[in-house]
C-alpha cells in the first residue's frame, strides 16, 4: 500500500490536471478569504482613522450641545454603561441558575428538550421583536414606562440564551469525578455545585457573559421603544428614567439630524466600537488564559 | 440542620424555576405579540394583511398589506445570501484546511471580532462609504437600495456562517481525509468530494442561521435600504423590510391603534419565520452531532 502518490502517478496527465485544478481552486479560496479579511480590515480602519479625529477629553466628558452638533457624548456613554450593568444584574443570575438546572439537576427528559428548543429559539428571535416584546410587557403592561429598567430587562432576556449556553458548556467541562468525590464526602447536591463545580466554571461563565453583554451593548433595535431618549442632556436619575445610549445616539446623529459634523458621528461610532471590542478582547484573553491554566 | 435543608430546598426550587425560564420567555414573547397584534385582524382580514400590495398605514382609510415588506425582506435577504454563502464557505475551507499556525488563529479571531461590531455601526459605514459608491457605480438617484443593504448584511451573516461551517468541517473525522488522500485524491478533490458532503448538514445549518440573522437584522437595513414600501423589481431599487417597518414606525403610532397592532402583527410574522428557521437549523445541527 502506498502512503503517498508515487512518481509515476504524479506523471499521469490526469493527476497533473487535478493538481492544476487544485491550484486554481486554492487561489480562488485564498482570494475569497482575502476579500472578506480586507473588507473587514477596511471597515475597522475607516472607523479608527476617521473617529480618532473626533475623540477628545471634551467629547467623552461633556454634555451634547447645539442640538447634538457640538459638545460631547457623556450622557450616552454613562447611559450605555448603566444599561449594560443592569442587564448583567438580571441576566447573569438567571442564566447561570438555568445552566445549573440543565447540567446538575435535570435528567434528560422532554422538559429539558423543550428548554433547549426554547433556548435555540430565543437566540434566533429578531432583535426588533425583543423590542416589541419589551414595549408590550415592561413598558406598558408592567408600567415601567420608557426606562432603563424596561430596556435592561428586555436586553437581559435577549442575552439569556448566550449566557445559558456558555455556562452550560463551562459547567459540563468540570469532570464528573469532582462531583463524585464531593458527594462521597457527604456534600449535598447544592453544596457540590456551590463549592466544587461552580468555582471551576467561573472563567467559562464570565467569558460567555462578556460576549453576550457585548452584543447587548451594541444593540439598537430592542432599546428603540424601551429606553432610548432622542436628546436628554442630563444623566438618568433612577432606573425609571429614560437614557441616552450610544448605539441609538449614533443612529440619531447619522440619519435623523442633518448637518452634523462627520467627526461627531465617527467619534461616536469609534467609542461604541472600542467599548464592544474591549469587552470582546477581554473575553478572548480570559478564555485563552483559562485554557492554559486548566489542569484536568 | 433543618435550617440548612430548608435553605437548600429554597435554592433548588429557584434553580428549577430559572431552568424553565427560557420556555416561559418564549411563551411570554409569543403571548404579548398575539395580545397586541391580533387586534388588527378585526379591521384587516389575514389574507389582505399577508397578500395586500399596499402599506399605507397613515392614509385614510389605512392600508395594511405587508406583501411589499415581505418582498423587500426576501430580496435583501436573498441578495445577502447569494453574496455571503459562497464567500463564507470558501473562507471556512481556507481557515479549516489550508491556513496554519498564526494565520489560522488571526483569521478566526478577526472574524470573531468583526462579528462583534454593532449593526448600527455597519449601517453608518454603509451610509457614509458604501451608498455613495453604489450611487456612482450604477448612476442611480440614490445609493440607498436593496443592494446596499444586501452587501452590508452579507458581511454581518459571514461570521455566523464561517464559524459554524468551520465547526462542521473540523467535526469530520481525520480518517475520511486520510482515506481520500491515500486513494490519490488531491486535497481539493478531498475537500469537494469528501469533506463538503460529509459536513453538508452542518453547513446547511450554518447557512440557515446566517440567513436567520439577516432576516431579523434591523438597524443597518433601516439605514441602508431607502425604506420605500413598494414591491421591488430589482436589487437597485429602494425597498423596505419587515424589521425596518417596525423600527421606523413604532415611535409614531398611538398605543392601541390599528397601526400599532399592525406593527405587532408584523412582529408575529417575523417571530414565526425565525422560529421555523431555527427549528430546521437545529434539526440539521443535531444530525451532524448524532453521527
């Protein structure tokens, strides 16, 4: 048996033609990948290059002025951070608890299959439909009004599937034997989860949460009717307040108001992209470090 | 001891309750869409709603026919799929089979990071950079067309399609590759005749999830497609999608009006579409895993 094509096969016209086809195909594959990579780089490059000119200490820390044509985006930055913080506060406990249920408590029954189906569907629901849902349930039915609270709850439900899936994976990666040892020492199921499984799964859970949150931070459609204030040159006073948020602010200044200097627009886009990329990069670094340190 | 047991009982009940929260949420979403949306069918019959050719929500009397919006969504999504599917599968093959070492890691990380760029930012770039290019290239009165939306959305779908396709490709056992090469196939023959067929169900799932993302995409589409609610005849016309209609008009409606519930009814349609796409994609994904 030959392990590699020997010289006489390589010499046949058939093989030579196949090699030529392969060469052409590989060039095409490379070009396609290059096209995707270059376009992505160009997009990021444009945002960086044109946005850097708009960034300044004043831009980051001042209130908007002159109908948002001048001044800074301070309230939008604060609004985004508050919204994201609240979203984590709602989504993280629920998502982790749900993952614990799926990995540690539930047997593989029709209930868990239904839960998994629900998670798959939640992750596919269009973001604007989450916006409608948030409007119907939180803004109107619960009477929260257009507020940080209503928006954060809406975003939390949108983020839930990401956190559940990531947490489940992290919990499952803890070896079964750890649980068996804990049980054999007399620990109850909850004690095992709390003191043995959960601490080891924390990095994985954090990675998933950050990724979910970074997506929520950039979303506009779900907050259109639940939080977003067109123009509100002050900071939100409570969770029942409306707030300016970066993605919606970018939408407003790039399409709704004419004659806004491009530096304002690109500056806002850059701040939003930097925020989201910083979250993502920290998740990537966290995951890489965790993988290296894992000892089982 | 009793106290600890009681506390654990409470915690376990909470965990169980959270466990089924996803089901509750799906049901709640559907229930609220129905609650707010069904009212419109008292004024417009379902057939006229789905097949009506005019969407004039604020004329007198108002017309709520979503056919132009359905066509708009289909056109933009179809265009995006045509662009992104071949490019994504090519990139996935390149990353999984050809690239090695740092190039492979760089491409994977780059795609992951590109996926993180918010849709409103891509919409903004589309408005300022892509739309003028399209306008000049095709000598159009406006650069805000279905094509502009399709190109931008293609790039938003790519990360999803590439990463799931790549997973599917790397799940194909090593033995398949070795057997093909041992029989004298070139690597390209191995890829097209062994790898792609073996990973087919995963790739179908990847494409469906990518397309699902495109159909549900809102902000970039609203900013880029020109928002004309007419039945489109070419990719170079302005169109309006289901998602953009909700996002653009909800702010101006009166709560409880026909227009308001018509927008929720569009939400029901979108929910149904995404529900079926995800269901089918999940079936295909499980077929890969089961093997």
